[in-house]
C-alpha cells in the first residue's frame, strides 16, 4: 500500500448550520468534505461552475455549423449562394447572441 502524502489529521467541530453549508458546497462542487476544506485552506475560496447553461448555446452553434456545411455543399455544386441562406444564418446567430446574453446575465460562476 502506498504511503499517504497527508499525514496530519485535523479535527474540528461545526455547528449544524456550518455542517449544512459544508455539505452544500460538497454537493455543488462534487467533492468530499476533505477536498472542499483543503481547497478553502489553500485558495481561500472555491467555485461552482454551472455548465448546464451552455447546453442551449452549444446546440445552436452546432445547428449553425450544420447549416454552413449545407450551404457550402450547395455553393460547391451550384456556384451560387442564396439570400435566404444568409438570412437564416443571421437569425441563428442572433439566437446564439440572445442565449449568450441571457446566460451571462445569470450567475454562471458563483463564489462559494
């Protein structure tokens, strides 16, 4: 068995509220109590980043990528591009910007 890097045990007492806050941080950051406490000691804070908000934006960007590929294939076969293609891309880009503004207006990264 490998020798432990951390040999110094620390014991502390917490109130019910403090323990509840610690457990919330553990859950939010997908860490155990020791990991959260070590991070707080070393860095003075920890962050929870919610990537769920990015899902919609990624779907929209993927959709635009597919449309660009379709337009490129059409241009390569017909040697022309249609105004409706450009308008569709503009609408999709507007939706991406709307989603990004909405996401940034929410608290994406919160200090714990």
